[in-house]
C-alpha cells in the first residue's frame, strides 16, 4: 500500500503543481516508510529463513527492492520539480504519472501467482549485496561505485 500511496501522491502533485507542492512532504514520508518496510521485510526473512517464505530469498530481495524503488523514484521526481525550478507540469508528465497508479492495481492479483510459482532463477553468488544501493544514481553520482 505504501508504493501505491506514493504513486498517487506524485500523480496528485503533478496534477496541481505548484499549488499542491506540499504533497512532496507526503511523498518523502512514503519514501521513509518504504525504506522501513524494506528493512523490516529483509530482516524478517533473515530471522525466519528462506523456508518460512513462499518465495525464494533472491526473489524476496528483488521484489522488496523493486517496490521500494517505486517510491524512491516518485520522491526523486518530486524533488527535481523544485531542484530544476519547474513552474508548471506538462500533459505528458501527467500521463506518465498515471501509468504506475493504473498498473499498481494489478499488483495484488499477482500474489497468488507468486505463491504457486516454482523457482526458476539460480541463487545469487556468494557475497551478493542484496539491496545495498550500489550502482544507484544519486544527486552526486553513483552510490557504492568507485
């Protein structure tokens, strides 16, 4: 639900920008909550072990990271509106912001498929960093890369 809330807040921010620029704080709150949820999910997986989950551990890492990234990217988009001094949004930006909102309604339908799916991907190599953030783009360059 956190990813969906972040998507909807970004769409609403873009629809009424700059009048609704206070929504950026809501997106930032969703981003912080997403980080907390991701850490809690991965910690729970580590504590209970892979056998306690219907998905393989690498799949849980990937899914958790992907859902967290949805809100991270929404926050980044909201931040860049102010960073680049955007005065008004375009129709194209509104259409693009609507895509994750529309597709987000399909996420719950995928849950039964995930539980019944047989593992297809090999386990990651030893030392796999999981969600370390390595290689993620930041305002100052790439995180975790020399």
